[in-house]
């Protein structure tokens, strides 16, 4: 019986029913909910499948166009990362300013006596937002870090690092927080890991490892680490300055 | 009801016409935001490219089949669609750790409605397609041929059967498909809209 329904649906949609047949068909649509529902599905299937199969070729062509445009306008990861990360945090200009401030402070403060950590612990501002997002955790982390609230910053950075497990920059700043909070066990593990890698932050991590040694008053170890910082590194001048004081 | 198209409807027309000049504007103007969103939420730029393309293809089909008219700005409509598609994708991958909060882009009721329309359209198409694949090979072939070649006489000729038999078979296969759709859970969820 159902089979007859479907033949009827097909005939109705193809406008092959007689006037009287149409009237009784439409009456059934109005009175029989099940009949009506099946007709609606049948009709929707017809439209959907017809459109899908008719446009298969056109869809392929459209996808071709979109793929081309996609690769043209959406740049792959590595190129974005290089630009975004290195420039955002260690743009030369910014770094030079920070470095010269550190040098000046050094010059005025440690003409006498042993150098101390606070004289060199002039951290670059955390600027993760430059990457173009509005993550609340990022903003909180950044605000906390830049206002020297290292406990809060550490919490937020830990949240961030759970979802960005390979983000060296976040790791580095976590290390700095631990260092500020005197949790050397944690900070040194982080600095060691980054400085032995080949990320853009390797030398910075070495510099911080040296600062950690300085803060722990392990001057020989500090000297040793400082000597590993190559001349090409942005931290080289600072490192040399500290070495002279030790 | 006659809907007045928004001026951004040009993008929908560009999809229908495969007009790469206008389509390139979509990528130029709107892709950046979506790429950032995906990258900040456990995705990479390849993911973003897929999300954008799938969304555009869906809009294309909706426009083709349902004469979809865009009545709101394309930007927010498109961004929201891509965003929700990416969140769905993350769910599929079993990754529920989405850190990003909803950004403050304000959405009007009309935009929300258009987004939902597109999403329901897609869900329905996907349901139909998956049920179609559950049909036997013979039914699939017959229906495919029927929809590609409009004339049932020709279909009968190609398949080497009589016209009457082809007609009867076609409605039988369609009937089977109707039943499959009707009995599916997804259909009942869609009906709830």
C-alpha cells in the first residue's frame, strides 16, 4: 500500500494526475498527518538530491577556485609564527631600549660590590596579544606579568600552556615567574629545556638561567652560563656586563 | 514574503557564478579573523582554510537549492558560521578544551536567524546524503542517473529497462529513502526547529 503512495507522490510532483485525482490527493494531505509528513520528506529529498547531483561539476569547479584563493590568502603556519613571535617580543628596537636601560642601571648601581639579581632582572614586557587575539587568559596573564603580579601571571600562563603545550614563549615567561617567586627548581628546569633547544628563545633562556644562578648566589655557575651566550645574541652585552662584575 | 537582499549578497552571487575576482575579496577581507580564531583554538591555518571552504560550499548549495537571500552583512554571518563549524570540528576531535571566550562581536537577531537557516540546511543535506548511502547499490545508481539526466525515458534507455519499470523503481527507491529519513533520530532533531 505504501508503495502506491510513493508512485502517487511521484505522479503528483510530475503533474501527471488528473484534476479529480489532484483534489483527492490534496485532501489527503490535509487530513492524513502521516501521509503529509511522508510527502514532505519525499519532496525535500527530491529537491535536495536533484540539486546535489545536478551541481556536482559546478561544485568541483567552485572548490578549485576556493582552494587556489585559500592558499593565496591564508599563509601557512611557519611564516606567520616567525613574523608574529620574534618581532612581537624581541623586535630589535624594543630590545635595544630594554638592553640600554639595563646597562645604564648596571653602570650606576654596581660600581661597587657584588652584582645582585634585581639589578639585572629587567624583564621585557609580555606581549602575547600582538598575535592578534583576544583570549581572556592571555590578557590576564599579560596584565599580571607586566604589573609584576607574578603569582597571578603564573596561574594564567599555566592555563595557557595547557592548551598551547609547544609554545616556547609561554614556557619562558612561566620560568621567569617561577624565578621571581624563588621557585628555582621549576624555573631552572624550564630555562634548561629552552636553552638546549633551538627556538628563538634559546639565548634568552640561557640569560635567565644565569640570572637564576645570580639570584641563588651561585656565582661560578652564573659565570659559566653567561659564557655560553654567543656574541650574536641580543643578550650578549648584558651578559658581558654581568660577567665583568662577577 | 519578498526579502530584500543586502548589498553583500554579491558574495552569494559570486559563489553561484564561481567569480574568482569577487570571491578573492572574501578571502582578503574576512579570512584573517577566522584564521586567528582557529589558530587560537587548537587549530592551524590548514584547518582554517578547510573551515572557510566548507562554509562557502555550504552557502553555495543553499543558494543554488533554496535561492538563499542574504539580508544581513556578510562579515558577521560568515564569521559566526565558520566559528561554529570549528567548534563542532573540535568536538568531533574530542577536544573540549576551548579557551577562547566569545568575542564581543554583537549579533543581531536577523543575523542569528540567517546563520541558523544555513546550519539547518546543511544538517538536512547531510542527513539526506548519509541515508542515500544506506540504500542498495542499484537504488543509488538509479536515483543518481535519474537526477542527473532529467528525462526518465533516457534513464530507462541507459539502464536497459522499460520506461514503466524505471518509473516504478524510482519511486520505490525514493520511498525507501523517505522511510530511512523518517525513522532516523536526526530527522526528529531537525523537526524540532
